[in-house]
């Protein structure tokens, strides 16, 4: 199968022979005793092939790095339960309520089990040398370390605001109404009214319950909902103080563009490249038109996902049909990681289907195209 994947030359040719070599400058500079691969997924829709690919890369690469450099590795999977569950538009302002506040811990746990945890446990069994753990965003934002970093970053907000929000300079800090849990999506009406080393007090207005205040403290306070860029900045900034631990952010290829803004913000906070965590961008999975394969497109039955087999849009279908589907996916991940040319590129969904079916001929016989709307959320 030497010609299973044919990939074009890249600017990395001649400088990068293996993906694992990217870790060398960080390891030489920091001498970590632990390398943590951070990966996350929202609970606002079923996992498609792109999501499973990111999870597979996290585990397989963690094992490769552990063997190559003889440094302990682990995978930390974040269940992003701050995804918007429902939203309301009032006079041009959009208010949304996070899954965590709309459903609660028990229902979030059931969604996480159905979408991800069975798959992650199987990956952990296949790649036994790699430790792994799971946390929700709710748990993460509650931690004193996270809130302390948030307060530290907030004190430098004037420098950071246009790094994270180049168009309007509004840092999207969503403070929910204490009565109904809805928060303004763009946070334009959220105002910082008091700040010191131990707490921040915000004011806001709910479309139902009027004016309110919310307090974020080191050891408690309101649910702190940050947009993706701000949330990632805090998560990455946490690793600056961890001298013995190297963080590796594993993300889908579409994050290649967005991470520029996080990089500028980290630079504004005084972080050098080698102080900041590493990032690994997995191959971006795109539709025939070149758009990212996205949960939103699947939920909305967008024309972007027409003609794509159902099992690539809802990976639970093969999970329920083939007991060894994780082994098959790990095989594909290893093929992609075999060469930087294969890894640092995009694949259409149907090209990835061809590669998958090379190993698993039975998958070609799976029927069904389009969406089953009732199962997508």
C-alpha cells in the first residue's frame, strides 16, 4: 500500500522528516517530565469522522512521542459543555444558554458517554502506555488555577483586546443571568465594574430579568463562559508556569487560522514561542466544495454535506456495527502520521472514505446518504 496516499511536496520538505521531530526543540529547551496532549470536543452534536480523527491522533501521537523520547505522556480530553444549547434574539442582541446550564451534570454526562467516552476508553485500551483523563469545561473553569489566570489576563485586557478581537476589541466574557442562565453571546453589554487580584465583578442585563451583577472569584463565583479564542488563551497560558510539563494542543486543521490570534495574545502577555504550549493541527476534513466538515452544517442539513455517507457524519453508526472500528481508525491515523506530507494537508470526506475502506471493505457496503436529522443532536 505504498501508494495508498499521494501527497504533494510542501515547504517542510528537507526540514522535517518525521512528525515527532517537531517536539525536539521544546524537549531540549524545557526538559519536561510529562507531556500532556490536550484535545476537546463540544456536546452540541454527534461526532463525525473529523472529530474521531483528532481524538485518534491525540492517542497515537502520544504513544509515538513516549516511545521516541522516553517521556511520560497523557491525553486530557475536555468535554466542552459551554456550547450554546438554545438562543434568543431580542432587539438585535443574541442571548444564549450553555448546555451545562440548560441540561445539568447528569444529562451532560449521558451525552458525553454516548458521543465520546466509549470511544476514548477503547482508544485507551488499544494504546495502553498512554494515560488519559476526562474533564468538562464546567470543571475546568471552576478550578482556582483557571480563574487565577483569567484574573491575571483580565488585568492586561487593554493590550489583549484587539489581539483576540481585531474587529471590535470586545472580549467575549459571557456572564449568565443568575435566574435563567442566558448570557449575551457577543458580551457587548457585559461591563467590568470592579477588579482586583482576587475577584472581578461584572454587570449585565438579561432580556427577561433585567439588570444583574456577577462575580468571578479565585475560589468560586458565577459560571465563566468564554468564547473559543479567549478560552484557549487561558488554557494555554496555564502551561507557562508548569516547568516540568509540556502542553500540546491537538486541534483540527481549521484552527490553523484562528490560532494566529491566540499567538498574538500570548505574545502580548510576554510568552515566547518555546514557553507557550505546542500545537498540532490534524488534517482538515473538507466537503467537496472545500468547506470544513462541521457539526453546524450537519445539523442544518446544509448542501455542503449532501452525498456524504451517514456513517461519516455520525461515527456511532460504525461504533455500533463494528466492534473493532477503533483499530481500523488507528490504522488510518498511523498512515497519515507516516509522513509530514500526508499529515499537513487537507482531505475531502470522500477521499478519507476511500482510505478507510482500503482497510475495511465492509464499510463500503454501509448504506445511507444525507442526514438523519433526529439523530444529529
